[in-house]
C-alpha cells in the first residue's frame, strides 16, 4: 500500500492508497483544495472542519448535477433470441475472417 502526502488548506495529511493510485489521489486532493479556496474567497476564513464540510457539499452537489444531467443508460440487450445469436455469430465469424486476411496481407 502506498502513502501519499497531500496538502489541503495549508494542512498536511498522509493518506494511504493502492499502489499506482498516488497521482489519482493527488488530483482528488487538488479538487478539494480548489473548493476550499473557492469557499474562502466567498466567505473568508472558517474553521477547518467547516471548510472541509462545505467543500464536500460542493463536490456532492457537482456529482448530483452530473448524475441528473446524464442520459439514462440504454437497457441491456438481451441476447437470448436465437435469430439474434445466430446473426451475431455470423458477424463475429466474418470479423475473424477479415482480421485473418489483414494479418496475412
């Protein structure tokens, strides 16, 4: 497990994460820092807990907006129809033939 040192609002935190996730964790900390700075610019200095709470609320609001503006995913395609399955197999076989031809060329 990796450990990353991040800074938010002038405070240093050591946070553990999975190996390879260090850069992602640092980007998330930067997102939080940006929200904290936005809150400080609007309302001045507040307590650390309050700033982090407001930053979390801003991020939750952005996440909510993103979820509600995304179109609903299409329903899953049921591949139980024998005719559809047969056609898909034909298409897959043809794709394999084309790939083999390209490899041989």
